[in-house]
């Protein structure tokens, strides 16, 4: 089987040969028309790899190699969207370079140029991740003998120090919010759930004074809303206060009443937060981010963001002497090492306070 490219007017056609029809003896093929030659080359590379024809891979450009890698890898929509955005930062001459001629020096020069142009080390790290992983595919299929990206040295991003809001700022934000966002903020500021995890809550996940976090909601332009596993692919259960449990029960009763008024049959698989009055679909996570951002600006609470509420919960718990393992579990971190790494400065302050208590 083969995949060919031909120009058709101002567009390009990619034709994939699928063999011969046994009944008629005629050749079977499928074709797709795209706007540019580069798009055609990307599609051709992906099709060749999909059908197992890897012999031509040594002639691929870096751009084709990345396209082939993406075609064989199942990424979450939001992560794929981020990868594609990062790939737009790569200069055209590097994208068009044949992988067999690509060198570590070329990649280092590209990363240096990106730094000079003001691209953040975090975005450069993402570009390096794409190049290194795609070229690993090339090595695996014997298109190239070694991966030049394995020896490249992109700039090392600086660790960000958490900047949690003050308790009085959180209280002001919660008090000024409307009913739905107030409940969202109450959950976020007491449980440390990620915004996608809050959006993914269903009523069946709330029982006996606990939340069962077993899904998250993500949104990416072009692909819409997706319900997926949690960030660490692990479910977890955490306790909530009696006050928050009461607030959630009130919201549940209100949703049940709306369903009755609208003639819908309520069940505990409905979402806690939904644009639909009966809770059929989850809210987009960025909905809360946008509403909280506008509320913050109106109140003049500079620097207070929805994401910082996770830091707020962690630092408040650590300051109260809660052990790292418990904090890590509530945060949904993959390990306690991640918790201690992120909140090292706050742990040292807690240790100092402990020393004073014992003196």
C-alpha cells in the first residue's frame, strides 16, 4: 500500500491506496483534500505510520515526524491542544529539516533563539517535550540512529512559589458571589479540588460527609467538553465539613425541584454544576474561572485567582499542623514528595513554629 500527494488546483490531495477489490479487480483508494503542501505531508506521514508502512520514515521532516507521532498517540484533548499550540512556536526551517540531518546543535540554537524572543522556559520545555518524544518514535522505527533531542539543553524553568490568597480575601470573594459560584468557591476553598474535578462532581459522589473524586471535566477549543479520569488517573475520597454538606444538600433539593417543575426525572447521576437547569451536562471548567475573574476585578482583589485556592487550602492545612500525607491526599498529588516540593517554604515555616513551641 502507498500514500501519494498531488496538487489539485490551489489545494493538495492525499491519496491512500487500499488494495484491489476481489470482486471487480479494480483498485481501491481513499483521498482527502487539504489546503497546503505541509498539511498534505503531515497527513501522508500519519497514514503511512498508521498502515504500518514505516520504510519511508527516514526521509521525513521533523514536522512530518511530529504528525506521525501524534497520529499514533492518544492524548487528552486539552493536552493535545496545548501541544499543537506549542508547536506553532517552532521556526519553519526547523520544522522542514529532515530528521536524519537534525543535530543537537540545531535544537540548542532554536531554544536559545526562543529565549531571546521572550518565549517562557515553560513553553520551550513543552516544545522540547514534543521534539524529544517524536524523535524517540523515529529511533524506535529505525528512521534515525540516535535522538539528537536527548542531548539538547532547553532552559530550565524556575519553580513557581505558590501565592495563596489571604483568608479574608477568600471570605470576601465567597460572600460576594452568586449562589452557584459561591458553592463552587466553598468546595474549592475547603477541599482543594481542581476546577475540572469540581465541574465533574455528580450527586452520587456525595455521601456520608465525603466527596468521591472520580472524574474531571476538560474543555478544548474545537473539541468541546470532555469527561475524563482525574489528573493522576486515581479516584480518591475526602471528608467535607458539616456546613458544606448542608449547603450541598440544599443545592441538591433545589435541582430536584427544578426537575419536577420541568417534567424531568431526577437521578443522582446529574451534575452538581451545569448550564442545564436539570444538571444533564457538566459546566465548562473555564466558566468558573471567568466568573471568578470578573468578580475579583470588581472587588479589587488583585492576584486572587480560582487556581490559587488549591494553594490556599494546602498552606492553611500545613499551617494548622496537618500532616503532609493527609494534605497530599486531599490535593490529589501523585505522591507526598510532590507536596513537599511545591510547599517546601511553607513546611519550613511550620517547622520553625514547632521549634518555638518546644523551646
